[in-house]
C-alpha cells in the first residue's frame, strides 16, 4: 500500500483512539458517555469497512464499538462527541439513544439499537430494497462475534444467501462477549466456520488488526457482492485492548499477562511504525487541534429539553377524507373478502407496496386462510412472496426494507396465527421505538396482520389474543375490526399511515354472515381512535371489540325483550382508543360493562376501567364490570374452550347484575 493511504489510515485510527481517550475523560468528569466501548484493537477492520461505505448510496449498520468505522464512513469528531455527550445536536437521536451508538441517517449510517445483532435483519431488508429498485447500493452490517450466537443472526445470513442479496456482514472477533470467552459462545472459535454450509455466502477471514489485510478482505468481499453472486461475510480476528466497556472490570476474568500481551498487538502502534516519526507526529498534532476544537463546540452545544420527549412519539397516521357520500357496491361481503379486496386495491394504489409471510404466495394458495389469494398472480413474486418459517426474519426484514424510501408500505403476515408471533418480539419492540429513538428521522411503515382469537377450537398457539401486550408498547397502534366494512376501512388507513400497526383479524368471523358489511369503495377508510355505536341504548353501555361485539349485540337484543335498553360500543381501534366516545356513552347510560375475549388480568378492560374512573366517575351509577376470558390458556376441546372464553350468556348475566345494581 502506498504511503498516502497509510497516512490516511493513521489519521483516522489516531483520531478514533483519541476520541476514545476523551470519552474516558468525560466519564471521569461526569459529563457524559455513560456507556463507552472502545474500538481499540479493532481499528484495522473498522477503517477498511468505513472507507468502503458510500454516503447516500449504501446503508451502514454499525454496532456500539464502531467508533473508527463511523469516523471513516463520514461522521465528524464533533458528531461523535455530540452523541457521547447526549446533546440535542446528536445526528442519530438528539440525545435519546445510548452513547456510543453513532448514527447519521441523512447519509445512510443507520440508527442501531442496543439489542445486539438484531440489525443483521435490518441490513438484509435494506439490501432487498436495493436489489428490487436496482440502486447499486450495498448494506454493510458490523457486529461482534458474541452477537452471532443469537438465532436471528443465522436467519439473516441464511435469508441473505437464499435471496442472493447485496449484504456485507463483518464480524469483529476480539475473543470475548463481555467476560465470556469465544470458546464458551461458539462451536467454532473462528465463528465464520459456523456458516460455511450456506450457499452463495462468500466467507473471508482476515487479521482485523492489520490494515492492509483488512482492506484487501473488504475489497474482495465487495467485488463478489457487486458481481451479483450473493452476500459476503468477513470475519476479522481482532484483539480487545482494555475492558469491554467502562462498566466492565476485565481484571476479574483476564490474567495480568493476557492483558499485557494484548497491548503488544496494538494495530495503531504497528501502523505508526510504518510511517516516519515526523509524519506521525505531524498527523497527531493536527488531530489534537481538531479534537480540541470539537470538544469545545460539543461541550457548549445545547442539551435536549424535557419538553422534547413529546416530539415524535407516534408517526403520522392517514387522515381519511370526510366522505360526502358512500355508495355500497353490490351485495355485502364477508370480512375475509373485504380484507382481500382492500389488499388488491392498495397494491394498485401504491406500487411501492409489498407483502410477505408464511404460505402467502404458494401458487393459488394465499395464506393459511387464503386472504392473500390472487395477489401473487396479479402483482408478481417480487412484491408478494413467501418467507421462511422465521417470525423474526419476517418482521426484521420489514423494518429494513421500509428504510429504503419513505413511500414504501409493507404488509406482513407476521405469523400464521397471532400466538406464533412471540419469536419476533425483539423486532416488534425495536420497531415500536424507532420513530422516537431516531428523533423522527425513520418510521417503519409496516402493517402486521395477525389472525387472532378463539372460538374455532384451535387450542394453544391457535386461539390466544395478543392485543394487551402489544398495546403496552409505546409507538404501536392496534386495531381489531368486527365487521367487513370496518376491516376494509381500518386496513386501508393502516397501510396508508406511517409507522407500525397491528391489524388483528378475528378469524372466527372471517366467513360469518353476521360479520358481513357493505363494500364502500376503494377510498373508504376508518380513522384510528374512533369507535362506533353498534346499537343505541340508555340503560347500560357494553364496550367491546372483535368477536365479542357480536355476542354483546346478541345479549343486548335479548335484554331488549325484557325492557332493557343496552348500548353496544365497538372500539374498533384499541390503540389509540376513543376516549371521547367512551366518555359519551358512559354519560348517556351511567353503567359500563367491558367485554373482551382476551384474559382478564392486565387486559384492555382494566385500562378502560381506569379511564372511566378518571374521566366519568361522577356519572357512574354502578361499579364498572368486566367479562373476559379466564386466566387460563385456551384449551383445544370445545368443552374447555367454551368454559374459558366469554359466551353470550356470561355477558347477559353480568349486564343484568349491573342493571339491577
């Protein structure tokens, strides 16, 4: 390598090292960088990786040790310090995210969370977009060797290989996952050997402390990716000089001799030896001046205000135009038919709409319940396709693809049944805070369709509900229609909105005649957070959603024959919830019965009860009552299922007790 390139490497490496040194000083002074992981011993591979990144063309998913990577990729020392000091000007999060999690989305350096390794799936999803839109970009993904033990990392490597996507995975192996040595983490201490069986994945091993070897490894990997053959994995053997982070005491698990030996392999010292002392000293002096100026500016920069926490809490939702009139088109349609029709209409409306999941694109089959029927034939296998039976992969790659451009809308069958979605939970949590964490710079525009609920004798993993758990996450929306027209309207609003929405489908109602509704056309949409009175009444309000709407209507009809006037209020939207609608119905009737088929403990009914107590206490003539599933898993036998889930007679009995109070 020529002398000019060595000087460039040394300037970057020395700058990164000194940023780390200043970070340590800031910690001692109590000024910031409360989390700090040094890049020391990783500079060779990090600088080779960072210099390969092309701003505004590639996507870079770095990890918390990638100081030198982000510096080489285009971040300035000032920008690194603004993150470390949690200042408002932090380009990644405006102080909302952990220090040493560097990002600059404006040029393609993505915000990556603290859930180690989960960004591998985001890189694969982004690369899917690059391949589909033929952008010529590459998704770079960097991580430590310990994170590779996570199952979703294998899903990412496997998926990228299967789809032959332009992804470069870089594993920086320093021998330790915090205090756990690599031989206790991996079947192979050179962890790249764990993936040699993956077709089309090129694996290159290099010395991550050697700048030239690292540069050549990255170049070879990029040449392979650019040839269109598939992804590449570069495994860089590094050395950890120092503790895992500022909160780690390495002396408790590493011998003094090992720590001293690690220092002898310092890549910065080895690179400096290839320059003259005069050349190196000049670079060092120039860097110190630059860093001193950056430090002064960073220290003087504004801090976030407490009031800023309310900024970017939820991505903008679609606001349906107020219809002058709605024309029903033909006979009423089933709930299942309304969903299928709406998907077709939205795919026509926006050519940047995609759908994938398990079994959703197998010739003429369209999902387990056939709701995606016809989409594959009409819109092709690039926009509608099957995913592996890997829920993490389904959700994580949706996060990644949605990063490619804001017009993209993604509909996923996140799992075949709602009960199977739990393996994707870390990706769901990740998506829920992306918009807030990035200070509004990125919104994962994803609709998660899930067949939910019971009454089908499905048993475990086929009959449970998830709305309460998902509603607990800030940044999520949850909707649960009970009629075909609401299903169409809510699905359209969900797809056209920014951010993530759980579209929960009561599968028991897919083909039920009583859930039919009118086809109101291809622009019909239902606003989030707006309930609907399904039956007017004056004596009691039943607040419900999903399957139990129909049971409540049945109970209300039977009670009307006994001279009781019961109002049935269908929430439709669980989060956001229609507070005003709930208040209005309670003010009218002064009694509230809340019904849902999810378990009672920590269910949505508890939240509504609290809302009523806070907003309507003076209007109540009786305590708020709840009818819900028993706190028992939903059994398979029809006898067991009936005993566990709410039934019309349970609702009627509770209503009569309230009316008599």
